[in-house]
C-alpha cells in the first residue's frame, strides 16, 4: 500500500496547507516543516492510517491541536480525489487524524497485485526518481579456516542470506561475500605444527579431515602460547607465507581447500549462495592502506606499532584505545584487512566493487571493531558521500539453560550435527503425526518433508527473533506446529493447497472482487501491507519483521478460513474468497522464500 500511502500523504499535505492558509494565515509560515507524518494505524479501530501532524503543528503555533485537526479534516471532506480513496476522516483524542480506506479502494488494490509476481513490491528499476545505485555488499557467514564453523557463523549465514534475498528481490545487485579468515598468524603456527606432526597434510589433498584440522589448530595454539621457540618459528612461517614462498603457499592453499569443502557442505544443505573472498584477497593492498593513512596524517607510532587514536574509543581502563594497523614486527591485522576491504568495495569498478552500501553481519562482540574501522575509513575519505556502511549485529544463541549453546558433555556444537538433529527430530515429529492421522506416506515423501521442515524451523527460529537480542535455542519450540514457527506457516500454506485440491480453481480466479465481511477485509488489508514490510526491512535490516508479518497473515487467514465459507460460497462470493486464498498463498511463498525457506504442497 505504499503507493496509496504516498497518494494520501500528498492529499493530506495539500489539506494542511489549505487549512493553515484559511485559519491560521501567516502563522503557518513560521518555518514549521509540514510533513504530514502519516503512519499505519496502530489499531484496526483507528482505520488504516494515522497522522499526528495537528499535534506537531499545534505546539509550534501554540494552538489547540484538535481545532487544527478538525479544520484539516474539513478540507479533506471536500476533496473529491481524497474521497475516492478514503471515507471522511475522523479526529480522535487530542487531535489525531484517522483515515480509513474505502472498501472499493481495497478491492482495487487487491486486484492490482493479484496477478503480480512482485505482490506490489516495486523494483528499484521501476522507481520514479531512478537513482543509479551501485551494488550492495553483504559480508556474512565468514568462518575461519582450520576452525569449525560455529552457531554464531550459522546465525550470520541465515540473517545475511535473508537480507541478501530481500535486496535482490527489490532489484539491487547484491555481492554476497564470504570474508573467511584465511590469513595471518594462525597459519604460521598451524603450518609449523603440521610440519612436525602430520607433514602429509601440507603436501597432499584430503590427508586430514576438518575435524582433525581443528584439533591440530588447538594443539598449535597451545604450543604457540607456551613455547618460545615454537613461537618464533611460527612467526617465520607467517613471513614465508606473506612473502609468497611456494611451499608455504601450497600448504596454505591445501588447508584452505580442506576447510572450504566442509563449509560448502553446510551452504549446500541450507541453500546458501556466497562468494568466497577471504582476508588473503586484500593482502596486496595492505601496504597501500597503511601508506595512505600515513599520508593523511592519521597514524601515530606507539611502541613501534602504527596506530590510530579515535576520539571516542576508550579501553576498559578509561584510557584512549589505539587501533593498530601495523604491528611493530611489520605484520598487519584484522583491522588493516577490513580497512583494505572497505576501500576496495567502495572504489569504482574495475579496481573495486563500486558498492553503494556495505553490510556486515556478525555478532555484537565485533561492534566496536566495526565502529572503529568505519570511522577510520571515513577520516581517510574511503566512503563516498552518498554511500552507506553498516554493521548488522546480532546476539548470542543460548541453550535452554540461558548459557552459551553446548553439547550435553559441554563441548561446542558442530553445525553438521545441529543440522542433522533438526532433520532427525522433524522426522520423528512427522512420523508420529502421520500415525495419528492414519496416513501412509512414501519414504521419499517423509525424507523430503522432514528435511524441509527441519531446516525451515532452524532458519525461522533464528530469523523470527529480533537479531539484536540473544535467543534460546530449542528444538521443541522451533518444531512446534503452534505459535510463531516455520511449521505453523508451512501448514497454513498446505491448507491453501488443500483448497486447490478440493476443487478451488485458485489459478483461475477473475479480478471481479467484492469484499464485504470483516474477515475478508482484514485479510485483504494484511495482504496489501507486504510492500511496507519490505521497505521497512530495507531500512532497518530486521528480517524478524517479515516473520511477524507472515505469522500474522497466517493467523488472519486461518481465522478467515475457519469462519467464512469459501468452496461452499455462492459463485460471486466464491471467486473473491478464492482470490484472497491465492494471494495469501503467493505472499506466504514469496515471503518464506525471502527468508530462505522453501515451501511444501503437503506435509
Ligand atoms: N572471520 C570473522 C569471525 O569469524 C568474521 C568476519 C566478518 N567480516 C569482516 N569483514 N570482518 O569472527
């Protein structure tokens, strides 16, 4: 309904001007911005839209807000173009202007999006003031080589993928980047350790499993911390690698491909598309980054390290906290790499990505890191003026005890096991439901449904939480058919498919629509809000809003379907109601698709 909202907004603005000119004359030219402040009504009894402009204006004019609202309403009541869309406005409480759409207008809007594969969501290519946006970079997932991907990476993967899908749906070019940790000290110690304990791993592919690699990594780390000689040897290994020594490079690339293969298995299972461009990609640019920072006069030498002190960055002890971009031994770090990445991503093609917006989906623990590098990049002039750079932080995944998610024996959970368990549990639930319903289904049906529900539940449980908060992981809750869960949404869709199976010609509905019952109208209204939800997420980057929208849609649909006859309705009503069913199904399918969740015809 965004286009309607904008239209009504323009009528409201005009009415405001007129009302002001007539009644408050020169006072209106006080320089108050006459933004009409139109928002979706907070409750159905307030109509469809609400404006509190009279209250805002009243403050500036020192007038009674109700009086202002009444005179705006009066102007609108006489505006025929406005009356074609809404019934005469109501003034409520201290001076809110409540606007309610006409039934005919709702019917027309539903007609408009009924056959539209975009469900009323405008593509950026169709926007009026067509701007030349560059691509949007979504930096997500980004696990570390030689380490296991953990639930934090899973959260990043799921949220990042959904945001990328939403932007793609809006017509943006999205560059999905996997900024894997594939460079730095960890390789020095790992190569050094493997040379001594498992040299085969360094010159032949598949010599070890990722699981073993993770163990080797832990051992190497321990030796690095405890053993002076090992430490210095490892540092030498890093230098060998960074200076491109062939044997080191080969060992490094074997280790990377080992991990990569494991990560890819997870991406394949979850249907995640992502392009690897790890930290090592920026290695050739690191020196330049430091040189440019030096030339801009931003660097300070602190105990041999090149650092930047930012005005608002303080350590726990209250002292200014430096951000190191080159260590005293000449090495670079995570921040330097991220600076090089920002510089590269904003630089125009072909020497960069020419991005106009960059999003980083990581846990909240990295907030100050990103705040710091964004500030430095801004000072260094690497962020073009019209461009956006944003950290998209998320909270922890906790076990049901409220603590960090662990296995029963207290170890970190492997993603592979987590995915397996989701599917296994979904299968157990499914089999018992089938038994209850006395249904016999084929093995392949059960496998497919269990896999879809298992992964859907896992993704949805994560996405339906406001990402800023930590959430408690619970298989039982996420797999429940009740409440704000993936199975509930999938099941609503299955109900609609059932209508088609029972003879409802969903695909053949005509656009001869009439909605008179409150259940029909509230379903229609909810269906028309899809574009507003997408617009909201584009700004606020909160996919949970799409989840609550879809959940609400399913609830409203289920109420409608339980209370209003569809297949048994009179022919002229049946068509309109089938149209609502079809649009609900399409909206659920597209909406779930934007969350990365495929749907089922039967379950
Ligand atoms: N590899 C990092 C980690 O596991 C995440 C990288 C996020 N992206 C970035 N450009 N820093 O914590």
